[in-house]
């Protein structure tokens, strides 16, 4: 149980800077997920918390104590690695108990604690096996056990589920969640998988290019993305983005072929904006319906429970997710309808969210 | 899954193997067979056929104190030079593994000694370790009589051990470094997270994981120290002083080609071969058990 305070943390290697001044407060007992594409600096940030990477600038404090210069073992963190990093020459019991052995815990107590952890993780019958003889899910649990046994102040997870198959990933996800509910230890979880991030996080940190784009609950990040990057990165299929220009009485979209009647709210005429709409917020209606945009169907992806329909909107690609029993043929024309409340606006220059617009329904250009 | 090529007919398989079998037969089994034959006969120095003598050659060799002295010298040489070459290489590789900048450079530079022919490096070490000039002369100036491989058997043994170890440090280093590099970084990091310091990590994680390499190098180094030492001994000490460095492989040469005792030399080479076989079996039998293969 410990809070983590990250202040203006930077990381640079010889030629390039990979983390540009990150600020983050993680409360005691919180489950924080850092989400971002590969190379965004999320793993580097986690490794700096762990003490496996030097901190080039700024400070990281755990429970109010700055840990910049402390060795990993002095920070009270435990880490679960992406490839599990189990010691191949040790049995499961030895793997789990290694940290206790290093700490000089007597053998009897060690055995007892290994047993307790093994019981929690249902590994009791595997204690004598070598990691080679375990399945992916079992290895994952051993790695968890190795982290748990130390009763650390902070749990760090570095994409621990990415080597598992889809079914096991879902199962381990809920196990990690349950475990956190029981142990209630501060946890930082790094992933590039947004479903994992949404389902696990108390709070989500979205990173891109070494910077934090947004911090918030999964719901906030989904419903009010702070930037164009977050909007397109969180949610699958990705949010549709249409380029537009501010005009006197609204917005002109797609080089003027479509129009949105919205209030200008102080933005200068001619300002470039991006309009976002989630595929799941779009409804399919009959072509020619008043207030709907007509588009040509390109491709239909069947998902079982629903389908993703990719349409061509005056040359721009646009996706619609529907669970209704509609099966439009590629080449046919459909109408797209959405509520103005579901539109997101971002600055074309900086990509930041613009709150000022109140949209009305789109109309075809005159 | 491992794919194995299979041939439907025996003949194709045998045809593929023939060139290799021919080479092995011509350059290994045939000479070895000849040596066995000579060791059981008395070959006359000026020709004129062989006389069958059974095991007399072996009896006469094994009852000779000089020969036992040679075995002892060979074992001392093998033990110390293997230990030295492996220990130094292990330390260098462990240090290099931590700081990888320029490791390619080390790799190239450290493999060179292995590429130098034994007599050439022996010549160099003969000068380097000469008692009358260079560095050792300075030491002798301070402690007169401290170093003289020409008179002191122990000094002579030290000289050939140094020369041989120098050659094999490079060879061992390459293998050790490769073994260290093959250990996933995350294992070391996991151990660091588990609270293990540098030395502890080396003992608990890295060392057990490179045991297959250590075992391989042990077998190779011991075998080579019995065989590859010839050139070094020949150039540096010629087996002297007073037979102190007359290793088995050198004694075979000097008895056979200088003493013209072909049969005795053949018998000695059979004994050397048996000794290496026994040592290798011993290593596989008793040391390999402690190896963790991944």
C-alpha cells in the first residue's frame, strides 16, 4: 500500500528522448493502467518506477520518498514481466520463493509462505515442476506468485498477458482484477491492448510519443477523449475523423461536400477542425432520409454479435458498427444518422479537444 | 517440431555419408589402427619389418619412472592451464556482458590469440618471459634468481602454462560471452527485483544457466591441453629442464622421432588416447549431472 508520485519525469538515451516530462499521481491501492502504442514510452516509465532504468530528469517518489537513486530491491516493488522471466533452472517453488531466500527468510517459513501463495493461485500440484513443463497460463500464475510472495507495496505489470491466447487472456484478466480487489496493493499495469486497459483500470493513462495524452477513468477517456490521438486509439473500430472548416453558419466537411449546422462559439471563420464520431454511435437508416448522410457500402465485417460496415463518404472512409439485423450489400447506398451529442471536435493543428461546438444534425450541402 | 529428413532407400543415405566416412577413415581410423599395430610390435629403426611383441611395449613404458613423471607433468599442466584459461575468460566475459559498448571489438580482439599457431605464440612468450632481457629481467634484478625457466622446472612449467592459457582465454571468452548474452535480460532484471545483488545474481542465475557452456569448455580445454601443447613445449622448453615440462604429447615426439623408438612412441600415443577418453567419460559421467540444460 503506497502512493506513487511522478513529477516531470524524463528519459533520454544517447540520441533521442523517449519520455518527455510525465506528471502522474497514483493513489494508494489504485489500479492504474498505462495504455499506448508500442514505442510510446509506457514500458520505459514502468521500468523507471521499478528501478530498472535510470531516470534522466524529474523525480519518482513512492510513499513520499524519492526513489531516483535507490536500487530496485530497496523500492518495495514487484514486477511481472511480459515473458514471465521465470528462472528456468529452478522449480516453481524455488521460483516463487527466491526473493525470500535472498532476503534470508528461514526455510520453514519460506515453505509455508510458498504454500500459501500456491494455494491462492492454484499452483499447489505444480510446485516441483520446472517452468519448461508448464503451460503459458501456469507460467503466468507463477510469475504472479513470485511478485505476490514479497507482499510488495507496489505491483508493476509489463504487458503480462500479451503472450497468452485470447481465451486465457480474458481469464487471467479477471483473475488479476480479483487478486487486486483482495490484496488491494497499488498496481501499475502497462499494455497496448485497449480492451485489457478498459476492463482492468481504475484509472487509465493514455500515452503517446513519450507524453501523457489523458488521465481519467475508462469511461471518461472513452466518452470525452482529450485529444484526437486518444479518440482514435481508444475504442475499436477506431473513431471516424472527418476534416472540416469553420464557416459563418456552421462547419463545412470533406472539402465542402457536406455541411454541419453548428454554433461557431468564438472560433474564427476558416479554422480547421476534425470532427469525430464513434462507429457505434452511428445508426443506419434508409438512403435519402432527412437529416442523414448518404454513403456507399465498401465492405462488411461480420463479428457474430454485430457487424462493422465500412462505407465511402465522398472519398473518405467511414465505419459503422451495428448490432441490428441489417446486412447491406457492398455497393449499395445507405443513410448514416447520428445524434449531435455524439460528435467530438478536435483542433486540426494541435489535436486537442474543443468543447465549444454544439452540433445540430448534418445536412447535405446545398 | 524438429524436421528430420528421411530417405526411403538405404543406398541414398549411405552415398551421402560416404565422403565424410572416407575422410574420417583415412585421417583418423587408419592412422589410429596403424598406431595400435605398431604399439604391439617392435619396429626396426632402419626398416626390415615388424616383430610381434604383444604388450611388451606397454610394460616397458609403464615401468619407466620418466614416463610417470611425464604423466604427472601433463596432468599438472592440464589442470592448471584449463583452470586459469577458463577462470580468466569467465571473469572477462561476465564483466563484458554488463557493459556492452564495444563488445564487437572485444570479440574480434580476443579471438585472435586462438588463431595464432602455437609455435608462433610460444616464440613470442619465449622472449616475453626470457630471464635475461625484458620484464622478467627487471624482476630478477630486484630478486636475483627469482625467475629462470632454463634452470628451474617450476618456472618452465609456469611459462608453458601462461602461454597456453593466453591462447585459450580468447577461445573460452567467446563462448562464455555468447552464453551470458543468451540469458534473457529480463531474468537478470527479475532477480534484481527479487532483491538479488550483482554477485548473488551471478551465483544464483547466470552461473547455473551457463553450466552447459562451462562443461563444453572444460572437455575441450582439457583435451586440447593434452594435444595442443606440443608446439608450445617444443619452442619454449623442449621438455626441459630435467624433463620438468616433458608432457606426454612431447615425449611421444621426442622418443619416436629423436630417440627412434617408433613402437614405444606408438604405445605412448595409445596410452594418451586412452587417458583422454577416460577423462572425457569421467567428465560426462560425473560433472554433466550438475549441468542445467535449458
